[in-house]
């Protein structure tokens, strides 16, 4: 069951990053038959009618492995077999296990194509350095020594993998990606700014008197395109507001669920508000649309960039509207925004761990995440342990307010933990991800393992709780998490999803997720305020 859920998650990555989609077979002559045999394997490209086998066997239930096999089925071969591979890697034939030599046979340029993509050490299609080794040493040596430990990653498709796939299928669109903006260009990604007062949202490199810089290049050498948006609440009157509106995007998937994600930096007063609306158009002639408040940020200011997700449920074309509003208190800062992404996907839970490098440099450390509730009321949380340069992540079922109304043992909930690659563009991320599923029939030491939490009590934060079944979802080294952009601004971000996959017992797809609509208190004039917005090319400050 867990592998079935992982396969669907891999499909979601294809939809987000590429123009390729998958659907359950109806009556098509050519189709992929996903089966469980020994090992993980697939034929290359379309090979035969009547069901082309693709095996996701034991220990193959990882997103990157599933993507690897489906990329084979879609026509991609191993990266280290490219006709130009000798310019980038050396194959140590003497170290290859006997009988497996054919796995390293180079293809000629006459029978294969790279779609004019560069050799990709980060490709999910690349073998690792010790693939099929006879124990006498590595089978693949990179010409650039610093990349030796990079090859063979099984996190997910790389940017060049996606480019090659899209070129092969002669398309460059995406099924579920809608929009993104890091404000590198002065056009603001066709976003509009408007304000009833002077000096609304500004595109800036820095803010006077506040320690805040662009998030996109945080931790890197700042480039000439290092910008973010800022609305100052300093010196304003209570109720002063400004809006930043995205371009219009149109959801096309059957499930009308979207996720808005962005980074914000709050340096104003705790009474200041950042309201997130959607303006949904009823038809093509409707230029104003109907405003709906989807989320509101009002909190104690903290001096760092925070990742934030807002679940959306637009049925028609819509815009996202960021409204910053001055509160009652004195302010010396305001709200900053950067790295916005909108996609037709479900939003996860967020655990942003501050100053993770401090934890990594300690001999041992234990951290608990916030505690989360699934849509149907199951409660869970994660423990991150650091010991001797190793990071281990456990996820527990935890006692909660709805336990007496829930079904126990917990049936077929798939929990996924993702260590986020904080690339500003969601389609270019290569995040580490691991999933497990609660099997209600699993028994350990005479008890149902995923039964109602009864171990304890334990103290997590300021709360006394009972613990239930747990899964060890990640064992990483310090080197693992210091690659790519897993750590940015000193922070490590873990994302969690919990999904009911019990429907996969009977069919090959899941029902549409639901978005819980929140209620907020806003001033009565906010939704009726009509200020003309237009695209303005802002002069950087």
C-alpha cells in the first residue's frame, strides 16, 4: 500500500515539473502495467501493446526510484551511458561485478539522443559511484572530484532531466504549476501594485534600519537581481493598506485545490496584518472578480524569513492578493515578501527549524516539531535527533482531542516527510522525501502497532501527551543536509503530509482533497476597498 501512495506522489512531481501526465488505463492498447517483481526495473520507451511491465518491487518505494523507472518507460536512458560520457566520467571496468558489464555499455550518438542537454551529474538517471561494484572500488569516477558523491542521487528528477523529457515530448508546459515570482525582474512577474496611500509595496534590495536582505540568494553572494517586496508600516496611520496582486492564473485540474507558498519577513508591530485574498473571476468579462480572504498573518515580529503555505480552492481564473495593513501599534518596520509559488497541489504542514547548524555542531540534540492534526483528526508529530554527525527523524502518532471519535488502529494513513530543497522556484527543487503507511493489521509484541496512543505520558513543549506507533523515516549525515539548499539562512525546513490512501485498496486513484476555509477578523472596509491596480515598473530602492 505504501508503494502505491509513493507512485501517486511521483506522478504529482511529473505533473508539477513537466508536461507529462498519467491516468488510469481505460481501454488503451499501449499502457504501463505497474507490478511488484524482484527489483526495480522498466523497459526503455514504448515496447509492446497489452501492458508493458514496470516493476516496483521490495525496497523500491521511494519517489526518486519510481521517477527513475517511469522516466525509462517514457524513453530516457541512464545518464552514464551517454555517447559523450567519457568527457565527464571514467568507468573502472575492472571493478564491475561479473555478469553486469552491459550496464556500463556506452551508447553511440547514432542510436541515442541527449536532446542537447548537458551531462548531468545530478540526474536521477545517473548510477552512483559504486553501482554494481565487485568490492574492489568504485565503478564510476567523476572527472570533477568534488562531484564524486553527487552522482546517483535518488531524491527526484533534476532540472535537466525535466528539460530532456519535455524536449522528447515536444512541450514545455506543466500540468499543475501556475506561477512563481522572486522579483528578480522589474516587471514583477506581471504582478500589480496599488495603494490608497503613498509608497505602497516597493521592490527593494534592503530596508533602512532593518536587518533583512533578499531571500532568493540568502547565504550566497548577492547578485544584481537580488530584490524582494516590502511594505513599510512605519509612520503610517492605523488602517493604511497596500495590495500586491498576482497575474491571473487558471486552474485546469479536476480537483480544484491549489497551494500558495511564499516567504515573508515581519519587522513591524504585532498588530500589523498581512491578509492573503484570492480574487476569483466569474467569467471572462468579470474584471473585478470576487474577493475571498484565505489567510491572515498577525503575530509578534521575528527577524528572519518564514516559509508560509496557504491552501486555496479557486474554481475559476483567479489572482492572489497580498494586502499589508497597518495596525494600532508603533512600527519601525513592515512586511517583506519573496519567492512566491502557486501550484495545483495540496499544501503540507511546515516545521522550520531555526539555526540548525548549531544543532548539527553539538554532540547530541533532540528537537520536537509542532503537533499537527490531519483533516480527519489524527494527531502526529516528529522528533529530530542529532548524534555524532547523524540526523534521525521519527514520526509518531500522538494523542489528540478527537481520539475517541476516530477509527483505531489507524487505517492506511500515509505520512510523508520531506526535507525541503529551498530553491526559490518550486519546479527546480530536489527535495529528500520518505513515506510510510499505517497498516491497521500490523502487530508488534502482541499489540496493534498503530492503535490509539497509550505510551506515556510524555511532555512535548508545554503539553502532556501519549505516544503511539512511530516510524524512522530518515537517517542522514551532516554532509547530506548541507548540499543543495536544504539549509538556507541557517534554517532547515521539514514538510509533512498525512493522507488517507485507503481508497487504493479498491482502485488506482484517490478522491480530491478538501480545503478547510478559515474565518478571520478584518476591518469591514477591506473587502470593499476599490483601489485601481496596475502594473508599475518600480525603481529599486
